[in-house]
């Protein structure tokens, strides 16, 4: 094989590898990757205890078994920050299983401390995933 043919072959192999093995360069991250990134960023926001940063991860449509609205959730989290509760909470997202169904998804279990696990319901709003609900100790 000549040097020129070798260069062509190498170029073809690199192109095929790029197209097949790295779809994220062409179409962006998958929904699962986007949600995993969102969970990591959400965890960092909770650890920073910055209420505005935390609330950016929640949809205006948020509602769960105990909290009726995003405003109510914001008040609840604000009180938890003021009383120092978030400072002592360990959050584990490593075992969360992400299941996407169109523009909705679930992610869980997310372990909060050692006594509670939560499964979050998510909704894609534009290009961002937002938390719209939660199921505790599922």
C-alpha cells in the first residue's frame, strides 16, 4: 500500500470513527447525558445553598405529594437553608437510573442522606430538563 493510499485509508477510518463513535459532536448530548449533567449541576446548586441557583432546576409546573407549587417549594427550600438543614444533607446521584419517554423522564433513586430516596419526574422545557415532581421513598 502506498503512502498516499495509507493516508486516504487513515482519513476514512478517522471519519467513520468520528461519525459512528461520537454522535454527540453531531447532534449534541443525548437526553440521558443532558439529564445526568442537570443532576450534577442541581446537586452542586444544593450544596452551594444558593436558593436562586437551586430553583433554576425546577419547572413552574412543579408539584409533588406534599408540595403544591414551585413557590411553595421555594419557601420550603428557603426555610431549610435558613435553618441549616441543607448543610448536613449528603446527596448521592451516582445510582440514579434515567428513563426518558419523549419530553418526560424519571431519574432515581437519588439518595438524600441515608434515610430517604427520591425519584424525580422531569420535563423537557425548550432545550433544558426541569424537575416537575418527586416521589419519596419509592
